[in-house]
DNA sequence: GCGATCAGCT
DNA sequence: CACAGCTGATCGC
C-alpha cells in the first residue's frame, strides 16, 4: 500500500497519487492508476471546490485510467479537468501555473507503461530540477526497463536524479516471483484440466475488487474460447480489447463474478452469481484465488498453483515486481536518489531506505562504468538469468532476445502551451511498434513444482503439488502431464515447426464469440513461439541445460554484493554465501566492456550513461546469431516480455 | 448526514 | 502469504 505523501522534492508544485492535505495546493495532479490507495482525497469536497474555481488545474493520467475513473460517478466532477494522455512514451509539455501569482514552470512529462493494472503508468518528469521518475505501482520483468525508449537519450540511459519507487516487494524475502507467463501457464493448465470434463465443470476466479486481473481474464478467454462472467462491463465500454473477453451472461465455464458472501457461497458449492447447470443440478466448481507467492533466492523448484484443500486453489499472481526485478530496474537506471513509496510488510521505512542505499549512484559505482554499444544488432541487457533448466526458466524468466526498437520519437524541447493544451511533442507512439495482444504460451511440460514462499527453506524439497482427487487427468504427476498442443505451436526455444505465415499477415481481430476462437487462438499461439531461453546461474546447475537456442548469461543483478550481504546481516537477513565471489560460468563470460569498467574515462561532457550492452553476458557467438537470424527471417516476433504490458496496461486500448 | 479512521475480514 | 478494498463501528463536525 502506497504511503507516498504525494509530492516530489524536485517538483513540489505537482501532486501524484495523493489529493489531500498539502496536495490541495498543487498546480497539477497526476494519477498513476485507478486503485483506491492511490486516490486518497480525489473525491474530497475541498478539491472539488478548488476545481470549480480553477481554470488551470488538471489531472493527468492515461486514457484507460481516465475511463476507469469516470466510470465511477463519484469522480465525474473531474471530467472537464482530466487530461488523458492516450499515447504512452509521448512526451507532453506542461506549464505549471500558480493561479495567484501567475508564476509558471515548465516540465515535460512522459508516461511509461507500469504493468500493474489497466492504465497504470509511471511518470517521467524532465525540467529545470532534473529528471525524476515516479513509478507508481509497477510490475516489470527483468530486462523490461532496458526497452523503455524514453528512459534513454540516444544510446545512453538518462541521468535520473530521483526515483520515487514502488517498494512493495523490495525485501530479499520476496527475491523471486514467478513470471507473469509462468503464472498464466499454470492457471491455464489447471483450468483446462477442470473444464474439459464436462460443460458443468466450471471455474470461479476468486479475484478481489480491484483492477488488475483483466490480463488473466482476456488470456483465459482467448485460450478456452469462452468469455469470463463478471458482474459489470460498464467500466470497459471503451476498451474493446478487454470487453470482448468478458460477459454478463452466466452461461460460461469461467466465472469471475462476485457477491458479498461469495466465499461462503463457494463453500456451499455455489457460484457468486447463483448459476446452476442447465438441468438445474449443481455445477462442479473449483475456485482459483490469485495470490502473490514469493520465493527466496535459493529456492529451486516452485509451484505456481497450490491446492488449499477441497476444490480450492491459489494461483500465483503478482501486481508488483519482486526484489530481483526491482533491483534489475534500479541497477539499470542507477538514480542519484531513491525514495521508497511503500513500506514492505514487517519492515520500517528506515530499513527500506538502508536496503536502497546500495542501489543509489553513489554506491553502485555506475558513474565510472563505460558501456560499449554492441553495434547494429542491439539487444536488451540480460543480466539476471538464474535458471538451470527449462522448467525453472519458464517459471522465472521471460527474457528474450529483443532487438532494440528503432527510436521513433525524440523529445527535443517542450514548448508548453499551458495546461489546457498540453503539447503533444510527438503523435507517434511506441505502442504502434509493438505486437498485437496475444497470449503467451510456453512449452507444455507442467512444472515440477515445490511450493515455497519460505526463504529459509532452501534445501531440496519434496513436491507438494496437489490437484483435484476426483480428476481423471492427474496433473499432479508433473512429469507425465502433456496437454495437447494446437498444431503449429513450437515449444519455447525451439523451431520445431515452421512458422504459419498467414498468422503474420492476419489483422488482429477480437474473438467475440466462441466460433471465432480456435483460429484466433491458434494464430496467437503460433505467434508466441519465441525463444525465452536463458542462461543457468551458478545457483542451480545440477541439471542439464536442454535449451538449444540462444543463450545469454549474466550474473550481475542476481548476485548480492558483499556490501548488501553486510547490510542484510545488519538487518538480520540471511543471504546465500554461494552467490558471493564464487567463480561461475556466468562470471567467466563477463563482457569485455564490463571487465574493463573503470579503466576508460567516460565522455564527461555528458551526464548521461551509455546504454549498457548486456552486462554480464558474452557477445553472441556465430551459432547463436545464426539462430537469431533464422528466427527473424521466419518472421518470429522476438519481442516478448514487454508486449503483454502494452497489450493490457497501456493507454493504447481505445 | 457526511467524512475520516480503524478493526475485521477476505 | 499480504494486495486491495469492502463493511461496520465509532467519532467529530
């Protein structure tokens, strides 16, 4: 839960995600996403009154956030005062005007995708007081930050003065959270194993009353060709990409409907909507409750699905980045200052601040590092592969070779025109260059899983995976579970099937009924045949690496530095000594440029950093490059890990 | 009657 | 397993 007070040191005349107290005096407001803990005071009478008499005060947010906000009539008084920025990554000039004195300050703000819930964004401010990033809440995968065009200036990472950071899971206890794709895969398999039995076998997704599960709904809808039953569709009226996957018709096998006493109803084998089978008999229901599950640094095998007993399951699902994901994010941008917005559970603000210190520029030593661009074939930094086999890899990694996108927009200057007409510095959007929404499908082997959110529990573990005991198909026998794959689906990391050419030329269409589903489903499955292989970390290297495609490696961000270990020990946090100083394959493969860090003086005239070219990795060898080229030539979309964010969590949805 | 805050619940 | 939000009680205006 955010405890950010609303204001940044550098630009104190704007307020973000807080609208009460001192924030009542702000010259402009910013809303990162539509969760209540970021909307404190937003419907307060004092603010309402202020708006009534103001010509210049505006609320800036993404297009989707505006729609979601205004779908609640309590906020309709904001309507004339909202400036929604439809396109992410499109710098907008804003004049911050003091209505009493006429004093004015110009800033340029850029919305960056945050991957937290529909419409969620981060705000990047650039102005006389430096470049400052307010992250709001975010879930970015490792490597995503390197693909954010507007955190770069030319080949370099922008010089970021301060980051106001979502630190929900910035604690080594939350070292790893399975990737979005791995979680989705686990849920898909569980759903499939249940609903395939009969039309009377239904799934209830026990989701909380908050935005953020739409990604799950749309993917399940697409996968199984049935829309998800929900209580209301009103808020998604202008978002067909979401709307088309939801229904208010109870006659479906997947429900996410809610009722004040839904848990109680479920225990009595009833859906919250009260739906029964066609013949009036009770349905056969399982519930899946999305919950955050985390795993310690040394946890090797994990499960994204946990059976709670009876027909109740928990499925891993996180709205926030894990410790290692946040660390990756910070390591990349290396800001001068980092301010936590959230106090993680069982921690104090002081402890979080201590944990963040090593990530600040002063301590990370980044200012000394010179990175050499790779050249024509640029790719994302790949500094956190920590898996030893394909199962683990799918669970935690979604890294892929991602050619850096052509830079399409350059924010040169902000000729702000005043808040009524914020200047769109460029009309092109990054989203235009991103792939169509699609489900992410990996190879079908079920995860050999051991549940562990206990980071003390770092030894070999017995599988605890359990599944409905009345099922005919036993997914609990994880080694034997091989759900049928649609034809044309290649396993991740392989090219066992030729590309389906037509899929690359079929305009993205939305399945609006079941009849349209199979083809769409297949198309999207085919499109998502991507390489997600990543290199084994030294932590878990006891299994053969079966990944036969491009290998990248790194050790940087998954390693805890000695300084951190010392810090953790001061804080009473256990760290893994094996991760320190051990010679590993990955360490041996450090890129030259990194090995030479500190030796080469940076071009000091610029305060920006050069773009890191995959620290901790070796340059691709000819074999690897060949494979990459084959994939590119085959039309495979290698951009994978960030696409889901743009699909659902951006202002792109119209 | 309305808003703020907190405990309790999920 | 813990994010986000609801309900209901209480208090103050």
